[in-house]
C-alpha cells in the first residue's frame, strides 16, 4: 500500500531469476442460455443496444402484433413439448436467410428431451418468447424491430448448440524464491453456443503463454502502477429490471424471501417497465447515458419514508402472500381491506410524527414543491417581486412565473421558465 515499498520491491526484482512455482488450471463449462422471458430480454436489449425496458416492450409488442414472435409479457423461460415440436420447422425456415445460414446445420436438431428448455411444469399462462412459424427475414424489418427479433431468433438457435468450454489458469511466479506474482488468464477450448450469440463484452481475460511448473526465466522488466479502488458502478435500466425481479434475494426472513421469489420480486413482467417509466416521469430518477441516478426529489422521498413499512420488500411479500390466500379462498378479502385502511392511517400518523425530525438540507427542495393545477388548489405564494403591469406580485405558476392578480384582473404578465429551450433560473 505504500509507494516506497512498491518501488523497493520493483528494484529488488530487476533482472533476477524467476520460476513458475505453481500452475492451477480449472476447466469451466457454460451451458447455452435459457430462452427469453420479458425481463431477461429487457436486460439483454439494454446491455446490447441501451434500449429502455419500455422501449423493448413496445418493440416486442409490435413484433407480436405482426405475428412473428410469441406473447411478449411472459414470465417463463420454458416451453411445452407442443412448442418444442415446432422448432425444427421454424429453424429450417430461418436457415434460408443470409443472416443465419452460416449457423446451420445445427449440432442438435431438436431440444425435445432437454429439460433446460422443455418443461411444462415451469410454463404458467405463457411460454418463453420465441419466433413463431411465420418467420420473417430480419432485413425486412425496421432497425429497432430487427435488433429485438434477432435477439429472440439467436437465443432459440443457441439452444441447439453445444456448451462453451474454457480453461481458467492461475500462474504463481516466484522471483528469487521469495517475491510471489500472480498471473490469471483463460483459453477457449470449445466455442459452442458463443458462435451464435454476439459476445459484446470486452474480454479482459488475458490469454496466457503455455508454460510448465518449474520452468525458469529472468525478470526482463518491472513496472509500478498506482491505482485507486473504484466505487461500485451505477445501475443501468436493464439491471434495474433484474434487481426488481430478484428483490426477494435481499430479505433476512427465509419464508418471506421464498414468497417474493415465487411472486418474482417487485412488480410483474408486464408492469416493471411501467414502474421505471413512472419513476422517470415523476422525476424520482434520471437516466443519463443509460446510467440511473436518484434525483433530489427521489432522495427526499427516501429520507422522509426512512425504514418505515412503506419502503419494505417484506410488506410486498406479505401482501402477495395474503392476496394468494384470498385467491385460494383461505383468507378474507374484507379483512384484508380493513387492515389496509388501518395501515394507511398508520402510515400518515408515522409521517406526521417523523416530520419534526426531517432534515433535507443539502437537497434542492425548492424545485420539487408541488405546484397546484386547476380549481381548489393553491399555487406557491412565494413572491419573486412586483408585477411590471399592475400592483400584483410575481409568483411561481409551475412552468412559468405569473401575476398573482390573474384571477381577479386577468393581468397578463408572465415569464416562461424555458426560453429558447434553456431553463431560466
């Protein structure tokens, strides 16, 4: 950790004898990925093309309406035997397109007996998102549709490929029998399904030279590199979808964790993109270059609610549990509604009590005051100065500043908050 020490070690190693002390190789096999459900497709499209979850759902909906992909709001990664029987015909049609012909013939002609893809028990109302028998040449689709359709098609083709195999190697080199250095790298042994699915991730893994334990050499060059540990990266919109799906993984209570895992975390396949869009529309979060930031408005909300029941995944899990029991007829809907009313009153009492302890200094609270619209709601009464046309005061009217006498005298003095596309302070 000290700079001086690092340079001393570097000097010590210069030109010295080195030996490959230990060589550990571990072979890892990676099965082809599961077929898509909506969440996994939204996460993949966000990573590959920076599409927001809502955009992916909208494009997918368009493809579904054209009849070329199956139902989009599916939460299953599996198909039944009936669907799997149609795959060879679908794949044969796909093999005729120039985009995919180099991927055929397939290593496996059918996945019928493969439980990784075909499992009727794991198909609820809808099966995985797959291309339908009305296959379409991707080059005849619009840009965005082409991208999403291609993801769905390649995921199906990849299911008919072999596993990918890599050797991961760690080499320990000893200099002068005392200074130990670690080198890590990998070698691809079998490409398998990776031939089908674009691997856009940058490969940081080094390909290591073929050395043997006990081999000797000389230290040719020594570098000292200074660096800092990086904070965790911000979430992308695609990662938010995955996080919502796995919200149950962060609970301390095993029983509730199982319920949230069963109910697939927060929201459903159909609503998650909408929840994120609503957070953006209400300005609780801001997405810049596909990274998600909490706004001051969002932070104020989080601070105000604190660790109260309203913010707990446990409450979601308990509600899911109770709603399931009502569905099965083992719990009373009336009693649930009564408890919900009591809870609403309790939440408001808690907020009134907590208000005295709230401290939002450091946040821009001025810009997040709710501005009234329409009858029965008052606008912010803070004055910004005298009206230039009458004896009124200039007040904030939401998207513009206007005269407080407007209601009485119809005074027309206004200043927009945006002028030539720029926000005016």
